[in-house]
C-alpha cells in the first residue's frame, strides 16, 4: 500500500454539528439513569451540573486547540506539542481507550433493542453484525459516513424533543424532591460517571479536523452548536423523565427496586401512554437512532485517533495507513472493530463504560494542561479561535476533571487499577520499542 495523499476534506459546519451531537446523544437514551440509583434526583442533579460546567468550559478550551492544531490525533497532537512525546503518547492511549471501549456498551444496547423486536436473534449476534456494517460504512468514505450521521442525529434529537413535549405536561415537582438525596454527598460523587455519560464523546469532533473544509473556522461552529444542543437536551430529558413518577420509576424495571433498566425513557413514557400506545412504540423505534448515531460516530472518531498514533509509529505502523481507494483509515477502523468485539464478548458492559470514562477524564486533564502551557510557551501560535475568559475556562474544566477522576478512583478502584495498568503497560512497551528502534 502506498503512502497516500491524506484524508479527504469534505466536512461542513452542519456535518460537524451532526457528528458532535451524534457522538454523545445515546447518553440521553440510556445509562444516565443509573446515576439516580447512586445519588437520587438531588445527587445526580448536582453531579450533572458540575459535569455540564466541565464540558462547557472544556469544549470552548478544546476548540482553541483543535483550530490551532487541526490534526486527526486530537489530544495526542496537542499534548505532543505542549509536553513532549511521552505525555503525548499517554494522551493518545487514553483517547484510544475512551473511543474504542465506549462503542461496545452502545452495541450491546442496540442488540438489546433488536432482541426486543426479534427475540429469536441473540443480542450478541445483532451487536457484532452492526459492528461490521458501520465499520464498513466508515471505511467506504467520510462523506457518506458523516451524511448518515447527520440524518440519524436529526431523527434522534427530534425524538427527544417529542418525548419532552409528551412528558413535561405531566411533570410534578414532588417527583423531583421525593427521596432526592438518599446517599448524601457520597451519592453525588458516585453518580459522576453516569453524569459524564450524558456528554461523553463530544471531544471526538477534534479528530475529524483534517477532514474539515475549513477547520480553523468551521470547527468552532461545530463545537459551539453541539455543546449548546446537548446541554439543552440534557436538562429537558432529566427533568421530563424524573418528573413523571420519581427517579425509581426510570431506574428499576418494576419501578420500585431490584433489577435496573437501560431504558429510562420508555419506562417514563409508559407511565403516561401505556406500553401499547403508538407514541410509546415510536419512541422505542426512533430511540434506536440515538444509539446508532453515537455508536457510528465514535467508531469514526476512534478510527482517526488510532490512525494518527499509527502514522507516527507509536503503535504498529500498519494502523497509520490510509486506504488508497477510499482515503479513509481502513486498517485502524478494522483493528478497532476487532478489539471492540472482544470487549463486547466479555459481557462487562457497565465496567467497560467506567474504564472508557477514565480514558475521557485523562484526555480532559492533559488537554487543559496543554492549552495553559501552549499559551505560555507559544504565544505566537496562530489561534483562529481563542477560548473566552482565559485562563478561567480551562482551569474550571481541569479542576472538575481532577475531582471527578479522584472520585471515580475511590468508588471504582478495581476498574481504575485496570485502566492505569493499561496505560503503564502500553507506555513501557512504547519506551522499550522506541529506544531499541534504529
């Protein structure tokens, strides 16, 4: 395979908005409600407000980096420039962990949706089939992949607005205040990973900078409109879903206690319409698009992240090759799919989500330190977009991310140990092979 012309530039601001929202939107449909079990409505609300502050300040800060250094590696490239190759490598691995491990959890949820309609098809079978389909679509071309992403994202956003329109008229404030703080401040910290799930993945927008027609101008528009959309949807979904019958009704399958559910919105809507109503079935059907949008979008971002690490030989170099036919990082996409399917087969989806969040928080911390260092050490760097209220925004994001990762280590120590072991082992391999290279 010959070294080729590079990634094709086809993305517009509207496509970037679709990608940014699409990466994240599955978090509105499932997973976040499990934070209510930890903290109740009060604890989860406090965690979500803190996390939303982190993401708003992070997004504006990360946009400055993405516009100044529009490279497919995202945080890997920013950290490499700000702090050198060793920290750059750690940032790149953290990013790969986040982007490769989030899709298996979403794939399992998609498989469960199909299983609800076609019980004869096993969940794992559906999940693996959709891995092949969407990896193939991403290999085929960025324009087709991004266009598909925009379509399913628009449908998913419309469905969330429809749900809110049906649920809010039935809202009762007493349902928000009932048993709202069951575990005190411990519940707030335990809910943090699930609050992060509301927004996890928006940073993937930076990884398509090299495929954007005018990255210095358009990336800021894509990031800005995406985070605005997501914050509005988060508030609507949280209030609408919990305000119908209390948080227990959208956490537990029986609405009281016991087995938890990954389908909070259908549980909430069933309280209003019943489970045989047209709107109920519409929500379940179109809700699938929200899961597909995030699954497909994160595959796209993961491919670029792995490609950039392979291109500079930090991981096996064949992963850094571009398909001469499609001009997409086909090897990286295929390699990520193989790892994702192995993770899927483990059946540990909730644990996979937590490890993915550890990767995301590491990315946020390193990128915020990078922006502070680059402002100090490279004041002359061309910055088409500058973060407002500097240095306040990156410092707020940095502090909340550090508090979050410490809280997660306290409440998920074993998974944190696994995550940091992955970083340590890959770093040792990197140093060993780099030092022995001619």
